[in-house]
C-alpha cells in the first residue's frame, strides 16, 4: 500500500518506491496517514 501511495502521489517507479519504503518506512507511513486524513 505504501509503495502504491508513493507511485501515485509522487510518481515513483515501483523499484524506487520499494527502496524508499525500506529506507524511510516511518517517514513514508506518517506522510501516508497525514494525506489520508486530509
């Protein structure tokens, strides 16, 4: 779900999204939750 969020929101490729989630999981999760609650 977080990978899809990055792909759709920021235009990440699938590979880049996976790497980003692995490296910055908490940051991505926080961003995802913030955007979902807007």
